[in-house]
């Protein structure tokens, strides 16, 4: 358990929930029909909305080998982003990213394509962003090694040949969601002169331990949250940094 709590918080939570929920479901202990996404049961006023399905649909893996491969790929690339990516350098940044891509996946796959589970799409979103950050890093995919920039397409191709075109299309919504996040937070502000409106709220930073003086481990060292700007008194060219009110205004030589 000590090792578990040292793992990246967002990725470890989703991975653990996916393993437990799917194992219990495929073992027949619980009914996965109560956890899949079905929008007539979620967006309804005729009965109590079953809003938990929005979240639990991300906790269901594929059957058979999927119960091993889906959590493995999810943790592999999710933890790589959460630990190493420079775009998620502040506490809570990766959580906001996951909420954004998860919301878009729900809208595209769940509402437009009538998909029932979203974990493969979330995994592909993580893999796409990971590939953007590490395009030339070598990754191993079963017995094949190639540049990470081809990773999202390898995952899609595997779903296409091992499952169905419909599942591959649903999974592709994760790629679209991750690309939209990249467009809104990097491409448009950097090259289009736009504004990045997707920022991490202060309360989310506090949830993940952010605050003045908080240190966060990064692959290049320790990052430390700066203290509030109000805590530092503004300096002027007429002061020396000491309280010299008893000696006069403290003018410079020549004034």
C-alpha cells in the first residue's frame, strides 16, 4: 500500500478503479450494466438521473485480454504524462486535462456514437499526448519497437483488427479530444495569438497539495510553488531596503 500511494494520483485512481470494477464485473459478482454509459438514463427528467454512469464508464475494460492490456496501457502513458510532461507542471494540471478530454469523449462517443464504455478512448488520449511530448522516444508495442509518434495509430489498429470498426471509431474520439486540448492550450495561443482559457483553478491546485512553498518532483529536479505576489513589498529606486524613516527620505547622491 505504501508503494500504491507514491504513484501518480490521477492515473493510479483510474487504473485501480478499472481493475477492480472490471474484475468484479467479468467474474459475475456485480452487473456491469449498472456502470456502462446509457444517455437516456443519464440525461432524463422522468426518473432520477444515473449520473454515476458518466464516471464509471471509464472504469470498464474490454473482456479477456482487455482486462490486462487496457489498464496497462492506461497506466503506462498516463503516469508518464503525470510525472514527466512539462505541460502539466503545476499541481492539478493533469486532473484538469483528464476532465477536459473525458468530457469531450463522453459527448462524442457516448452521445453521438452510442458507445457504452470510454476507457479505450481515454487511453488513446493519453497515448496521443504522450506521443506529442516524446515523438522520437522508442516505445515497445508487443514485439515491435518504433517511435512514439506512431503509438496512437498502433493502438487504433489493434482495436480495429482485434475488436471491430465501431469500437475503433469510438476509441478515436480520445485522439480528437486530446488534439482539441492541445489546440486550445498550445497551438492557438502560440501560433494564432489566442488566449488559453483552460487553466487549473486554485481550489484544484489545493486538492493536489499546491500552495506557497510547495515542492513538486519533476524529472529535471524539484519545482517549487512561488509565494503570493502580495507577500512581497514593492521596491522603488528611492529606498535602500531598510527602515530609514528616522534619517529622512533617503535620497540618492546627486538628487
